[in-house]
């Protein structure tokens, strides 16, 4: 029971932080300056809190927040996330399912950037930095990927309990983020991918982002029209076949990279003395 106390405490802390950050940023979504400033401040504060709680509660250094190369990896991950969603939209557009109905708002785009910076950081810290890592230490990489990705997808049912297909699609996106974490053994790439994807979706193409309640208009006024299999229906393009395919291909690539680097970890072998209640 004592072994579970610290992980549960960490989970509770960052579930509360997630709820607080999302609520605060949603309330500020009408102001580009405030959203941008508070969003990046929330992202930085979440990372500092994660480092502090890892040291104080787990009594270890936050190895998944390495300083060397952090800005390059964050920027690269963000650009990759933007690229993946842009490729998804272009594939839908080629089949006639997407069009642009004029310009939206530059200020709205900046507001969404701040919102997504905060949301992406706190969700990746919660699901990869805390949940995935704690499961992996006890059960290995594969169960950690499966559980963290599934819970990440189910979280999005809060906004729309009937969107089972959308939640399944988000599970694949969670698998991609988990694979990015395993491949690099750091939070920077999954945060960047998450931020870039969501920013492109809401901030550039003006599409409502799953899991975010903000109705702020992005840079463009994107319009999807076509079968739900193509456009994702009411859930949005994240539930469409091209978004799922993009996330799945990225996840496979990252898992192969993780395998080549020797980053896939098996289930730890239990110490028979400890398992039997005998400590030397």
C-alpha cells in the first residue's frame, strides 16, 4: 500500500492542476494577450511543479526533463504536430471534405496558442510524466502505453459522452504521444507534438479542438463537409480516418525508433524476498 501512496498523490496533484489550468484558460480565452501570457506561464509552472514533486515526493531527479536540446526538441515536435495535422486537412480537402470560408482572427490564433501551450503541457505531464511512468516502472512499457493512451482517450468523453468513435481516435493520438515519450525518454517531444497538433487544428484552421471548451476563432474559418469517416463528424477531424492514420503511422515510427534505441522496458522481475514479505 505504501508503494501506491506516492504515485496516487502525484496523480491527484496533476489531475487538480489539469482542471485548474483548463478552467482558467477557458475563462481568459477572450483576451489574446492574457491567454498567451497565462498559457505559457501555466506551462512553465506545471513543469516546475513536476520537477519539484518528483524530487520531494518520489525522492528522485526528473530524468524526463533533460535540459540539453530541450528547445530544439520542443520546436521540432511542435512543427511535426503542425505538419501532421496539416497533412490530415490536405488529405480531406483533396477528397472534397474541407474548405476555407474566409479569415478568422489573428488575436484568436494567439489566444489559442496560449491555451494549447498550457493544456498540452499539463496533459503530457499528467498522462506521460506521471501515469505512464508509474505504470511502466511496475508493469513495463507495453502495458503503460496501453493504459495511458486508453485513459487519455476516455478523458475526452467528458465533453461528449456519446463520442465513442472520437475517444477511440484520441486513444491512437495518446499512443503517438506515449511513443514519443518512450523514443526520447523525455517530455519535450510529446509536449511539442500535442501543442503543434492542437494549435494547427484550432489556431490555424479554426476547427474546434476535442477536450477544449474554447469557442475562440482561429486564423482561418475552416469548414468540413462530408461523411463522418472522412471528416470525423460532430467530433471533428481528429476522429476521421486520415487523422487516425497520421497518428498511427507516427506512433509506429516512434516505437521503432524506441526499439532501436533500447528504450522498450519489460515488466520488472519481482524480488522473491520482497514479494514474500521478507527483506534481508
